[in-house]
C-alpha cells in the first residue's frame, strides 16, 4: 500500500477526497467577489444538470451538514397546517420524524424493519385511506443498514395519488440515478461530501420551482428558509449569510472530477466494483453481512458483529485505523454490527488493502470465530 498521512475513510461521510479537491480550498474568496458569485451559479446549474431537471426545478444550497439541508427543506416546503407521511426503515427516516416533531408539523410514520425495504403496498393503502396526508418523505439509500429503497415504485405511488414527494438522497445522489421520467419528485436533498466527493459543510435541495414559489412564510427559521435563500440567489447570486467559501470552491473542483470520471454512470461503476470486492472479501474472511445482495446499495455494507469473545469494536477500530483504514460503528437498533463504506476517492485496490489489514488485525486480536453473536444471524436470514 502506498504510504499516506491520512487514513482511508471507509465511512458514509466525511469521505476521502482527492488532493485537487483539498487544494481548491487554499484560496480565499470574498462572498461578493465576481468569481465566487459565478462559482455559485455554476454549481447550482451543474447540480440541476446532474439531476436532469433544469426545466422544472431549482437548486438551493444551504450551510451545514446534510441534516441541516433536510431540516431546511422540510421546514420550508411543508406548511404548518399540512400532514406528512414519513417512510422509515432506519435511523435517517427516524431522524426526519424527529425533525418534524421539532417543527411542530403533523405526521405519521410507516415503518418497516431496518433490513426490509419500504412496503410500497402499505404506502399505497395508507395514502388511499388518509386524504389528509399531503406530503411523503422517503430515504433513498438508508445507510443504517445500507439498504436501497424502491424509490421508483415509491415515487410512482405518490404521484398517482397526487401527493408531494420529498427524497432524502444524501447517500445516493450522484451515484445512483434518479431519472425524473421514472422518479417524479418535488424535492431531492443531498450534500457536497457524499457521492459527489466534496468536503463537508454544504447541503442542497433540488426543488420543483412551482412548489417552492408557494412557500413564502412557511419556514420556522430565518437561517434555514430556503425560499428566502432562493430569492436572494436569484436576485444577486449571493448567499444571505456568510457562505462556506472554501467548501464551495472544493465542491466546484469535485464536480469537475465527477464529470471527467463519467458522471453518475462512472461513479456508480466504481462504487459497485468497490462494494463487490468488499462483499466477496468479507465473506471469504468469514464475516456475515446483513443484507442479501439484491437489497445492498453500493454505498456502505453492514457486517454483523462476530461472537468471538475477543472481538471488541473499539479495539478493532483503533488497530485498523493505525493501519490506515477508518471504518464506522453500526447503527442498527436490534443487533450489534459495524459498517464499511464503499464511497469516496478510493477504488477496489484500496478495498483489497483494507481487507488484508482486517485479516491482520483479526489475527493480532486472537479472533477465530467470525460467526455472528447469538441471535444476530436471525435478522439476516
């Protein structure tokens, strides 16, 4: 393995970024500089081009992590007197419901287990029986388990019943196609530092313009008002409050690299190769992964914690990190697990090197039994 100062980040974000993306942050920009204003406009246009909705939607960026963008979108688009249905099969769907609690927006939840996709038939039934539900919020790739939800079927079901669909595509935008002819949506929410391989600090929403135009006064927060942010950007190209200039400069460079690498198709191909290499290697070592391949998104893989008494995740993490690879704890509520990501500026060779490091760490820790903890295997069966 080539020596490097920073560990490879095999996580759902922040991610390993290219040297060129990091170097783009070495220049300071004034928020009113013409070059910076042009950069903002260019990024917004590029994101609409990636989504292929430039004729119907607008792109509104916002400072902060992806969750900031989710809260801003929910608070701006959903009126205070309207009801929302949240589709939950993991922590990020649950977080959306928690945000709506904070916002005081009425909502119901349609929940399936963390390793089971959203139930589209139950969604259809719920919308048919509940005329007061006007908005549906879905997570495309739920990285709690690494599951890919059936977003085309969800979108078709929502559209056929005349409701608004808001998609948390934080961990899929830029790598898994959301073709508008197959996935009609009113808003998609994502972040600079996931599949587009920028750095953390900026989220964005791609919103149907005709819907956003009706949303003046909805927002619960001045700083998270995407209607007001949109109006400011349209009028003078400037953010209302201090923009994350270095993050935006890095994102502009990351989008250059995204386009040069073949866009969505190129990114999906590399991530899928990473994921396939990871799955094969983990199973060859003896680990059991949570999901069947048909449900596994090429974003992050959940591994069931081994039952060997010598396995302790904190020590495993530290030893692996010392060898240059940073993995992630599990987020499942029913069983113990940990996760390894497939995204960021890395390829299948890095994954192979990570697998070799994992084998060394297991040997050093004296771990021989990789069968899941008693009771854990049942969730994946």
